[in-house]
C-alpha cells in the first residue's frame, strides 16, 4: 500500500466522529472491506488483494477514502481464483507486500473504526472476516487480535437483502447491485470496485426500506443474526425438498 493511502486513511479515521450505539444505519459512517484470495478456505488460502473504503454518509462516493493492498501470499494461487481475480503467482511475487505488514495494517484500520463504532461492511461478510483472521493466525499470531475474538460490528448487505427482498434467483454482488440500481465503479472481482459497490448498496436499501435505515448500531448484529437464522431455516426447507443436504454455516 502506498504511503499516501496509509496516511489518508489514518487521518480520516482520526477525524471521523465517535458514533454511538443509538446511531442509525441510515446515518452511519461505514468502513467497506473486500478481499481477493488464493482460494476459498480460510486458514489454508491467503489474501492476495484487499481494499478498505471509508464512507462519510454526508459525502457519499465522492468523499470516499480508500486504502488498497496487493499481497504476496507466499503460496500458489489456484487456477480458479486466478481466473476470477486476474492475479498470477508471478505478479504477486513481484508486486505484493509482505503479508505480515499488510495484515497488520488492515487489522489496525478496522480496529480504529471499531473503536469509533463505525461498522465494517462486507458482502457475505463471514468470508472476508474469516480470511483476514486466517492470515492473522498465520502471520501475526500473538501480535494482532483476530477480528472474531472481539465484539465485531459488521454490516452485511447480503443478509440485509435476503431479509427485505424476497425475489428468487442468485444474489451475487453484481446481480444485487443491478437490482438496486447501483452502477459499479470499475469491474467486479476487483477488490476496490467490489468494496465500493457493497457500500453503495446501503443508500438504496435504507431509502427503499425505512426499517433498515432505523437499525441502530446497538441492535445491528442481533438484527442480522435473526435475519440470517430465518433465511437459513427457509433455505434448508427448500434444500431438503430437493433431497439435498441442509446448510449448517452460522453468521458472525
């Protein structure tokens, strides 16, 4: 990550307001997060690219502060992952930061935002949180606290969308963005473009569904856990009707 990005994010987080538990989602600052990885298994695969986007709700996209990383994972990137995110082993070896430094920077910025009650936002948040925790355990054990060990405050637009929109079909970030009229700033499966798109979803969601705008920071996690549990129950009923195994994954 370039020093200018590091400095800008550091200063922006320092000057961001101290939010309260009563702050509503429709009025909240957000710290968007997305990763691209060598594969899909936290603890085994590693992060190769990541982005954090700090969003001031009064400024929107034009006021975003962005920090990005390309990381040398010191392991082979799978062919499937490479096809999705475009990275190669050669590129990551030549251009990537050392993972210990990158992991500490990401975790540090997230911790500063959490201290100000600014939620971490990620689409399908468990994946990105678990991937970062896997890298923390691998590269920074004992020096950086895993995200899952604290009372992590998270916004997951996928969980919100499943609760408020009962449409059929897949809910990839691209399809969900299209549904809510969000125009991407770049190509999907680029960490920064994905992060901005995920953050951009909150405005139409809170505008179209006032009950989402009214969710407070104090109630945010319980609201999403209940929504996820309800979705999982209905989804498992469908899977069983098709003779398929139910899902057992929990949310954060």
